[in-house]
C-alpha cells in the first residue's frame, strides 16, 4: 500500500490492489466493512495513478456503497466520497457526481475533525468550482482551507 500512497504509476501496484479488492469481494456482506472499504479506496487510487479512470470509478463506487451501509467512521466516509469525487472530476463529471461527492467528503471531514483531509478536499473542490464558473464559492472554500 506504500506504493499507492506514494502515487506509484506502475501497473504492478494497480494489479496488486485489484487482487486485494477481489479478496475483499469474497468477505461476507455483513462483516469486514472497514477492511473492504479500505481495499476499494486503495484500488481506486492505484487505478487513478495509472490513469485507468473507468476501473478507478468502479472501485470508488464499491467504497461508497460500503459507507452507505453505515458501519464506518468519518475518515472512511471522507476517503470514499473524496476519492470518488476526484475521480469523477478527472472524468469530467463535474456537475453531476463530483461536486456532490466532494461536498459529502467535506461534511465527513468536518464531523470527524479531520483537518488534513478537509483542507485537501476544500482545495480540490475550489478548483472544481472555478472550472464550473463558480468563483465566489471557490474562494469561500479556499478561505476555509486557509483557516485550517
């Protein structure tokens, strides 16, 4: 997982994460919520790193589905929705899912007092809002991030 965190761009890292996610798929649906969500977020990130956004989005969707079950914490919600929001933005789904996911990620980060995650989410969302021609909202996000 160190390679994912280091933004490794090698296909071997993505393949390793794919295998880990496949193992997570085998866990019973009523257990191992956090472990499954983590596997999916890592796989999503690894596939973003190799520019396979379609695969990345599939794993991010699985991570969000786990969050919706209600058995994870604020950091898990922030990670799942933040990842999916960024992937959707990279895929140019800005007005649909990206903005909504990033808003949800911000809410999780605020509730969990996750200032590092919140700061990153706010800065990313500010760039998204700028690209959507919403400069005042973007500046409000940057102002909030500057206070953290």
